[in-house]
C-alpha cells in the first residue's frame, strides 16, 4: 500500500527579479510550490537489469558496487530521499515489480511515465547543480505498476497492490 499526499508548501526560489548586484543581499525569495509526498508501508525494492556482458564485467567488482550503493540516498525528483538497506543478485524478477508497457502488454495496473537515461549521457548531462546543463538526455518510458487506486480526494490518492 502507498499513499500520495498532495500539498502546497513554501519554498525558497532563486530571486531572478533583482539586479545582479543586489543578489548578494537577496539571493532567494519565498514562493509556493506543489509537492507530492509518498508514504510506503513497506520497503521500496529497486531492480537493476544487467546485460550478460555487464554481468561478466561486474562479477569481480560486486563488493565494491554494493559499498557504493550504501552511499546513494537520493533519486528521482527534488526531496526524494531513501535509505539503502540490502542488495541481492537474482536471475528472475518476482511478481510485483513494474514492467515496461512495451515488454508485457498483458500486464494491468497504474501507468506512469518515467524517465530513463540515454546510454550516451554523461554526468554533465544530469548534473542538477550545473546551470550550464542543457541536454539531460532523458528517455521517457511508460511503466505499469501492479497497483489500483483504492481511494482519492483532492488531498491524497491511496493505492493498493493488485492480487494476481
């Protein structure tokens, strides 16, 4: 089960309306922004699919990769934090993960458009803190999640896992 809470919150935004010489005094301004916060009552599980070549390349480095994963505490959009707990290598995904719409047309659930990263992307294409970043090299994909909307109003949406 998961609940998406819709909120308007106060944030600080770069003050682009002041003269450049006044930005040191007043670099930010208060404004209102729409945010969606998600509550999960279980662990979020993320699967990473590797090609056969990548499995061979990374086989000797799995311990190092696993240590790097402990340092990841943010993904997705602004304010999306999580804590890494565990990793496992498996050969077949169990039920319950999202599927690409093009992979499994028989799957049912809620559709979300998510961004993947183009294979040619470099860190400079994704760096949110570099204002020169122009081309993020995002590849939109539609995923099906095995959930259904159970309840909703203007403040929240409650989703439940669909049973097979």
